[in-house]
C-alpha cells in the first residue's frame, strides 16, 4: 500500500470512528444500519445475538426499570442489576433511622428476606415491528395537521388491536423522527420486583453532588433486585407464592475487565434527547430557560442541603427528593457550559446554512422547506415570554415547593368531586389516602417553609407581573411584603399539612375531604398561582408549541431528505436502544488528558473522614489496606469505574455495558461533565459515558456485603482467556 493511500484510509477510518459513537439505535434495524460497523470496531457478535425474536438474545436480559431507568438480568433466577440512584427511593422506603438500609447498606441473606416494592415494575421487550406504513395509511402531505392526527390515532388503534400477542403481553406504538416513523412494541411487564441488596450510601452515592456528572469518578452506583413471576413464569402482581423469574437470557459476567479501545455496547431505555433542534431553540435553552431553572433550584438546594446535613432524619426523608432536584440542576449547568465551550450554536447555525443552501438550490425543496428555519426563529421569539412564565411557575408551583405540589395533586380530587360528586371520588379514596400518607412520611414542613420563603422572592421579583396572581399579591401585601411572614401565614394556617386533620378528613369520606382541601388557605394560595399557569401562560405556550411541533416534524423529514448521505438515528423516547463505542479517555482542556479507568486508590484519595459526601466505610478501608480483592482485583489494584464513547442519556442509568462477546463488563450510570450537552449536541471528542466496573460491583457484593450467594447465581466468564 502506498503511503498516500494509507493516509487517506487512516483519515477515513478516523472520521468513521469519530462518527460511529454518536447515536441511539433501534435494535430492529441493527443488521441493516450498524452491524458491519460494530464488527469493524471489534464486536464479535451478530445482529441476531443482540436482537432476535426467534431465540434468546441480549435484549431478553434488558428491562425498563420502573419506566425511568434500565436494569439487566444477571442470573437464571431473575437477579436484576441497576444503579443505586435508580433504586434509591425503594431502598429509602424500607429504611428507618434504626434500620437505616440507605446509610448502611442492605443484603438479603436469602430469598425470603428480599423486600417487595409496590409500584415498581420491570418491562421486557418481546418484539419490535416497523408499522410506519400502517399508521400513516391515508395520510397525505397536503392534509391539515388535525386531520393527519385523526388518521394517525385511528390507524394506531387498529394496529394495536390487530397485533399478535399473548393475553399477558402489552402492546404500544411510539412515534419516531417526530412522527415520521412508527414502531410497535410487544412487551411483558412484571410487577413483583424485590430489593435484594444495596451498598451503603457512602459507596453507592460516593461523591454525591460534588462528583455527580464528573470524571474521574469513584461511585459504586449499583443496587440489586429480583424479578418474581406468577404461575408459568408469567407476569403477576406481588404474591408470596411467586417464584424467581426464569429469563430467556441472563448476561454472563466478565471478570476480565476492560482495556483502552475495547468495544462497548450499552443497551437500555434512554429517556429523551433533542438532537435535531434548530439553533433558536438551543439559544433559548441556554440563555433563558436553563438560568431560570438553575437559579430556582440553587435556592431549593441551599435549604435542603443544610437541613439534610444537620439532621439524619431529614437526610433520610429527603435523600431521594434532593437527588432528583440536584441531578437535573447540575446537568443543566454542565449543559449550558458545554454548549458554549463547543460553540454548539455556531455549529448548528453553520449546519442550517448548509441546509438552506441545498434547499434553495432545489425548486421543489425550496417551495416545501424554504421557510422552515425563518419560521422557527419567529415562533421561538413569540413563545419566549410564555416559556419563561411556564418555567418559573412549573419550577415553583409544580416542583420545588412541596406544599404546592401536594396541593396541586389534591386539586385533582377536588376536580373529580366537582365532575362526578362523591360516587366518582369514592373508588379513589384508598389511593388518595396512600398518597397523603406517603407525603407525610417524608415531609418536613419547616424545610419546605424555608424553600417557600426563598422561592416567593423569585416569584414576586423575577416573574413577569402579568403572570403573578392577584390573590397572591394581596396576601403578600397583608404580610407586609415580608417573605418569612408570608410563609408563617401560609404554613401556620394550612390544615392540609396536618396529618391528624387529613386523617380525620379521609375518615369523613369524599365530601369531608374535599371540604377540608377546598377551604384550605395554602390550597387557595397555590391554586391562584397555578391557575395563571394553567390559564393564560400555558395556553399560549401550548398554542405556539403545537406549531413548533409540526414544524419540527417537517424539519426532521426535510433534513433526512436534504442530507440523504447522513445516517440519522431517532431521538431518545424511552424505547429500547443500543449505542456502541469504545473504552476511551479524553482531554477536558488544554494539556490535560483523562485516563479511562479509576481505582480504589482514588476513593481513598478522596476520602474525608465523617464527610457528608466523601466518607468511606471502615470495612472498605480495611479491605483496601489488606488489598483483599479476591478474584476481582487487577494486578493488585481494585478497578472502580471506566468511561467510554457510548452515546447515552438519562434513562440509560442502570444499562449494562457489554463487551464484544455479549458479557457484562459494567453498569452505565452517568456522563462526564464536559459532555453533558450531548442530549442536544453530541461531540465525540468530549462526550463520555461513565460506568461502574462490574468487578467493583462483585467485590462490594462479595467482600463488603458478604453476599457471596448472589455471586454463585451468576455465570462468571473469562473472555480474554
Ligand atoms: N446520571 C444520569 C441521570 O441519571 C445518567 C445520564 O444522564 O447519563 O440522569
């Protein structure tokens, strides 16, 4: 080979490699779109090994965990592995200050000690079909959007009802590429999923908010569950008679670890990405919306963090709630920084310029697609004031102030009563009682009152007065425009935050309950605030959003046509996807290079005795001192986490990292700071997903948790010989 040809090939292959890592692909199209490339990157499997409807394949070991995370089956007895941060609310729900499984860890010594989790479910994907043709039957390009939607709805219902399935299976149809394609999923959902084990929080959440979204990382972010099945291994509600689920496939677990450049496959249920947004949308996100959300959550977290550090009971009650708020808060900060640092907006504008150039050069496209981009700019500008109000009100009234959120949920009972009276509400009373009791279990009015006082400052100072409630302003004036006084009034007078009152109200039946809610001062305050959102601001927002959605559908179609040479993947929508890449470090900034693997040495470097975020359990320190790593160590060291170039997002939390042969090598749980903007703009040079090394998981289960019986259930393999 000549040197020149070699160089050309090298450049081409590098381009392809850089490109290859972007994308969350549909398993059904794997053979057609990805198999060859994956094999060229080192994969030894075939498409059929990953997704098959005829025999057990990797997909049969993957579940949607509770509808918000991913988990994988790792034994023939239905043992399930997911992240600690996916299982934390269940671990927390079984914990008390006396038996604090969250802080100290939990290991069921036998199956009889495994703990049921009402409401938790695990969904398998049995089959995927492309139903685009059927769903878009009779739909034409000229059709009015409403008419189109009516056909799509009608056709979807028909497709679902005609789909072949067993009576214990479910079927759903989801739009892809903004409604330009449709896929059908036949699923099986198991509703008896029990907690088997979890490491102490000082391992499962090591580094907490400081280390979240950051590499180098040292978190043992895993927890263990088990699926139970009814007669015939079929899905069933919880019953003590249920038996461990027997999977069609369980992932073998590799003890050989990873090396740089090793092929990695991440398989799971990514939640939501928006990779094809026009530049004005990204500008709005970074310049307007993210700062609002971040500012509000800064305040909430300041209050919560302080209270949680002071009082172990508050920590236990708020740990899961705080994580949800802090996780997105930090992600948005990283996302905005990443967009700026990588000049993502300018890049997107350059892409749009090229789009427009090609469109203008083709008379048919010009006619159809020529005004898409200018129209986007116009619509986003028009929507901006409503989008801002929606963000403020959504964050304050719908999310951060717990009393607001609670009162808005209770409002649904009032609405139901107004619509159908006591008989309509009667069947929902049990559910209402569970919700109210659940609320009180983890509620500290004093903490919430401080959040309220802090966020009311934002409400009255930052939110456009046009969207402030007159009633709320009156109350504020009555409180001498003092936030603390207002807080004392609201929380002092409110009856719905008093457990004794609410228990009596529930006992009094639908009418009694609704009366207490309706007459409550805090409820009235919240409803007045929320009505503005549900009325003016949100209606306008929605009206414009409908136009934006239609335009985005059109734009997606246009991009696929205009850039026909490009390989498109659909945005994440909580359906089963795979992404592939390689173990690889990266350079976060000039002169700095990150290695792809961390070790227990790094845990000890970060260790701060007694610290809220960086404490290390004594037993782990002892194991480290003795280098007692069993078969899980590597040359006298204990690997902890590694990174790769897989394109992941929220929902991929808990997804398996799989090697070239189909064995489990890690557990996906996060992304590296510099690349958190990958939901909008994936940049292969700095976007990395973070995985716990499976050897660390096994080491913690076995050596720290003393749960060697779980390891015995697994198939441990040595693919590297
Ligand atoms: N840690 C992330 C999350 O839970 C996972 C990700 O987005 O990559 O949202």
